[in-house]
C-alpha cells in the first residue's frame, strides 16, 4: 500500500470514529429524553440501535487490526492505530450506558417518575459536550485540549451528588419511594460513568500526540473516588 493510500485509510478511520461518537452522543441524549417523557417506544428504539453501535465498533476494530498487521506502521502511526482501538472500545461501552438507561425506562413500565428530570438531562448534556470536544481533540492531535477536559468531570460529579441527596430526601420522607429513587439513581450512575470514560479518551489522545502516558491532573473529587475503589 502506498503512503497516499495509507493516509486515506487513516482518514477513513478518523471519519468512522467520529461517526461512532455521533451515534453514541445521539443515543445518550435520546435515552434521557425518552425517560423524561416516559416514552417506552423511544427507549426500545435506543436499545435496538445499540446493535448498530456494536457493529460499528467491531467493524472499526477489524479495520484497525488489519492496518496494523499488513502495514507494519511505525512511531506515531502505530500509536494512533493502537490507541484508536482503545477509543472505539470506550465509545461502545458509553453506548451501553445509553442502552442501560433505555432498559431502566422500559423496566419502569407504567411507574411515574419520582421527580421531574432537571439535573439528569444536564448531566447527559455535559457528558456529551465533553465527549464531543474530546473527539475533536483526538482528530486534531490536540494534547493541550485533551489535558483540560477531564477536570470538567467535577461538574458531572456535583450534579450526581445533588441528585443523590434529593432522592435520599424522598426515601426518608416515605420509604415506599425507594424503588423509584433507585431507578433514577441508576440513571445518574450511568451518566456519571459516561463522563468518566471521556478521561480515558483524552489520555489516549495525549499518548498519540506526545508518545508518553502523561498523567492527566485529577480533580479532588476524582482523587477521593479512586481512593475508595
């Protein structure tokens, strides 16, 4: 394969990663919107669409492994291909969080929401915004931007903690609320983990650009979270 043909393949990989990222972003926002509206059909569609996300991930992995095996890339090209294998895996897992929220919506059946959804959509939007900028940094080989994005996870964690406290108030006031509180807490957990995985994508972007696994500075919340694992 000529260098020009190889470069075209690399560009195709970038385009496909962006497409996969867009699918994941759409799934997450859609799953939370479906929950907000208690739209079971929309939730079921999100669950079905996860199969397309999975297929896109495996197709990309096959393409990447083939390029590594047949072209024997060196230096930055190899870092890019190997790191992209990790990034597409992260994206597929993030899609699973959207599917999980869809499953929660379906399992709730006719149950009404314990409270209006305000902070959960904010968590989803923040997570998607972080992911979108992380993938832009990945495409642009922008280590500086990639280093700054994970700190914003503090905002997602703050929303999660606020939701947790509010739900616990409902449970304390009436223990019968515990099941409906748990549904929303699991949704918040999925959204919190979604944002956490953006950090992994950022770390891979830094590795592609610099060739070193530079530690991305953790916020205080992330530090204490790690200590509790």
